[in-house]
C-alpha cells in the first residue's frame, strides 16, 4: 500500500472533524455533501470502505504505525 502524505491526511481529518461539529450544531444539505465528500476521500486515501476504519488507519499513519491492511500487505511505502 502506498502511504499518503501526512499533511494531506491531517488536513482531511481536521476538515472531517470540523464538518462533523458544524453538522451536529446545525444540519445543512451543503455540510452534509461536504462531509460525504471528505469521508469518501479519506476512505479512498486510506484504502478503506468505511469512515471509522479510515479514521483509524489515518490516525495510525500519523502516529507512525502501520495500520492493518485488509489485503494482507505490509503497509510499507514504496518510497522506502
């Protein structure tokens, strides 16, 4: 699995958290769409199919750990 840029991951996690808070305070169709878009992007970036797994994998990547890969690969970067 290729390892995404930590700056991009951190930015997406921050955006996801901000949108979740904003949506909880006041739901709007625009925020819902943005939240869905950010959630999808996090899933694609982390190679997952659900937002909870994507967040866990993103957190592990930022912490420097290798999150488990559902395909059984090591999670090592090709840029090693």
